[in-house]
C-alpha cells in the first residue's frame, strides 16, 4: 500500500471543464489517492470499497464511476473489479529503473480476468518513456513482451 497519493494541480481545472459534479470529483480524487491504489493506476477497487471509505451509497459511487468512464478518466473491468486510470502514468511518470521494476511486478499480479489489457498496454506504450542517465529505457521491450 502506498503511503501517499498525489493529485496534479490541473486535476481541478479538468474536473470543472468536464462539468463533473461534486460526488464524481470526490470519487476521482479518491481513486488517485486511496489506500487501494498503486503506482500503475490499475488496481482492485470495486464501487463497494469507495462506498465504504467515502460513506456514499454504492449507487452513488457506481454513477460516479460511469461519469468518470464517460469523461475518459476511468476504465473499469467488472469481471475483476479492477479500476484502470488510463492517464495515470502521464500524471505520475515512472521515475527510475527501480520504480519501473515495481510497476512491472504489480502488473504481473493482475488477475487473469482483467479484460482491459489492450488499454493498459496502450497506456504503457504511450507513457512509459523514461530513460536513465545512460539512455536505457526504464521499461524494456522484453519487459513489455513478458506482460503481453
């Protein structure tokens, strides 16, 4: 479990530009910072978890999940009850090779029922572009092939 979660300063502008209601904004902030999240933006978090943690009804949280899906903030796999935040690695980029290894290990633990792998790979391809001082990528093609 992470000790902290960050919210990008632009988050608030984005939320208001997309016309999100207060509940949806709180649920989005929750997903970015909750104890269930991790450094991949892909984690087990059924609406019941957010409902219990926020004190909202499951219907209220489920509606917020739908609103966040409509605004392309969230993808949700109902089979595995896994939340996927497609732009998470854009806002919280991989910082170094050790971080990349941790992300890789988390992804290896995804349940076999997770149905958004194509979307996840698209996000990884787009946002995992970090390199070390020698120019070596944090996430290698071999790592990506292993995940696929």
